[in-house]
C-alpha cells in the first residue's frame, strides 16, 4: 500500500478499504472507551472519526479492541505445531505472541529456533521470537544441545527476533558466569527477559543491574511489588500449571499500569480451546474489578511498547489493523479477529486462508535416543548404612511450578525403596533421551496420588528427557518403553497395559495433528491418569515441571536430585 493512499484515506479524501461503525473502541492512549468510526486502509488504521468505506462492518453496539498480545509463551507447551497454535489462539482475539522456543532449542539447539521462525511464516498471527538464553537451563541436567552466545549471534539480524529470552540461570548472573554475561552483552539494548522466582533484596538488584528488565515468575503480591518497585516490567502469568493472576491483579494501578503485561507462559491445548488465551485473562481481570481499559492495555499495548513493536497494540492512525471485535467488555466474548485489516477469525473459528502450504516440514530426526532399558534401571537400593534414615522427597505445590522438600523415612522391601500409595510416596525417574548416555535419576515424589500404574512424558522442562512417575517398577519401565516406541509423547499405563497416549513425534514435544484431535487425545490420557488415582487437574503439566532445575526447592534430573536453592546435586538419603 502506498503511503499516499493511507494519507488520503485518513484525511477523508478517499473512501477507506474497511470501516467499523456503530460501536465503541478502547483507547489505550487515554485508557478510555470512545465512540467513533475506525477507518482501515490496507493493513493499517487510517483514522478515527466519521468515515466512509468500500466495506462497512456494523459493530451493532459491540467493542473494538487492539488485537491481544501474549508477551511470553512457549508454543511447545500447547503441543501443537506453530500454524495450528496460531489458528487456535487467533479465534480468541490474539494477533501476536512473543515466543521463547527454548523447549525445542533444548532438544535441537539452534535448529529449534530456526524451526519456529520457519513454521511461523504466513500464520494468521505474528510470531516474534526471543532467543533462548539457557540451553541447557542449568548444569544440573543433560539437554540435547548447548547454545553459546556465538550460536545466538546470527539470529540478531532477523527482524522477528526481539531480544534475549528468560534468563533462568540467575545464579549464573550473580556469579558472573562468562557465558551468561556474553549473551547479555551481544543483544545490546534489545529487551532481556528475566526468570527469577523468589529472588529479592540485593541479589535482585544485581540481577536487574545486569540489564534484565522483565519477570514472569512472581507468584505473590509482595514479590511482584518488589520487582515493580525496582523498575522491572511485570508479566502476570496465567497458564495451565502456574496461575498467578488472582494474586498479582491488585498490583495494577494507574502508576504501575505501563509496566505490566499478560502472559500464558505454558498452556495446554485443551485449556486454550475451552478456557481461552489472553482473552480469559482480560475477562477475569474485569470481573475482579479492574478498569476495562486497563485490562485491554495490559493485554496489548504494553507488550508492544516493551518489545519495540511500535505499530502494534493500539487503535490509532498509522497502527496496524490488528483488531478484535468483542460482544462487550464484560463478557469479553470474541466475535471476530482481524489481522492487517483482513478477517482471520469469525465466531470462534479461524477463517484465514492457510498460506503455510499445508503443514510445515515436520519430518525431523527422531529425538528419542535412549539406552536399552531394563527392569533393574528402576530399582532404588538402600545404600549400606542408610537403613532407617530419612530421604528427600519432592512435594508438589498445586498450581505452582515450585516444590517443597520433605524428609521422611521411606518404605522399603528387600533393601529397596518402594512406592507407598497409602502415604502418596511414589517413585519418579528421569531418563536421558538425547545421547543414549544411560543416565537415570531416581527419587520420590508426593502429590500425584496414583493408586496404581504409572504416567510418563517426554515433555520434561527444560532438557525434555523422559520422566516417569509410578507405583511400581514394572509399569514405570513399560511406560518409558512405550514413549520410545511412539517417538515421544504422554502416556498412562497400568498392569503393563497402555490406557491412553498422546504421540508427540516432533522433537518429542509437538503433535502433527489438528488441535481438535490433540484435545481429544489429551483428555483421554488425562482421564486415564485420573482413573489411576491422580487428583491433579493437570497431572502431565505438573509432571513436566518436576525436572525443572531452576525452580525449587527440590527437583529431579537425569543426573539425580537437585537442590535448586543451593544449585547443586544432593543425595536421596539424608
């Protein structure tokens, strides 16, 4: 589109290509609701006022908002391919996401980043990428790749790359790890995202002083308030496993408003389909009493400003016509979504023409490379002299990524530690799956509630080794073997019989199927986990975070139990 045409339409000298009439719109510049025609010329908004157009959309009293922006998301957590993820969330009013592909990067290295960039071309949403900073997440696990600063450097010239993704290795920042500092230096003045749960005081000051400007890990009002007070941009997260919206909403005030964004971080496909995406956060925020214009601004404009996306996130002359039509703000029901002035979603369904030439090339090398497994691999012997001693136990905290460390005397049989379903003490194993090293970490966990069988997954943050939790060694072995057979995924099993599975052949993380099929598979495998006794609403998402070695207190990797606070491996027996 020629600039002259945009100017002529804005000035009223030519009819607009598209005009929205008979409704209101959210002005994120003034944080008010206004009434005016919104005129569109090509992919851009031309003006606000009284306009005529070749095509007129009658809003019938509805509300026009800037397209929603997810300021931090791991697309891989949806288990959908990038085009399928885009088709799912655009129906919920999302027109842009800022993705951190560190799940794929931990499996495939730089190729994982390139895969996301390739797969996002011609999608009905804009997919911006932050370069994964922690591959592996820490020295406490074995990932499929390692990314140094020099490996990230070639990506910085890509306009879709916006900066450096979450620096999870905050101990590395505080200890001035050369590799971490190199990554911070190479990105210059572009945004650098943080990941520092529970960090406070002078340590937090040092972390921020290094150039890290945002954080999405705050889970309490006090933690969020401190990070805001010290100048960070606060990302309020509402995903599938970590839900912080209710605790952090009171932090949104006129003073803090410009530095707060909405993110999902990790959200399963069924939650995207049934609950929604950023739209559900807007809806809940308004229901909780937040000024509607504030909620919309947090869901759009603030993310665009933070990431330097200067033509996104607002309804104003010259901004891109990425627009969401709502029935009203209270219910926040998305009626239609427009991207660059084109209708891409209508009545809850994506209607954009698939320009990705079908599904992107998905035939990647098999990423499941496990040394031959034997029954003895899951035996947890009692070391000589450890009889009667306590062990470290991972305790799940519902709806949080953090865990507690418990210490109790385990149940033993024939000088072996065994699961005890009566005490909800289950065995957990992490099996290295990238280089066939044979590394297997073993431990105990409380909170899954299984009464029989085992559940397993190749989605295990962030190295994405195989992770299994179960009530007996035989079923744990059978579950792990089944994951190898299906090239990665999720499964639930009892008495050697697979009750349900969800194959994820793309790097052991993503499905090749449409969203509807993946939802059905996920519902079946989740229902199967519940039939085994688990009370958790998202048992597989919870399982995925039992190996995340940068959020504590206690986690398990293929190298053994990890004390996250001390940032070192510890023994099972105390």
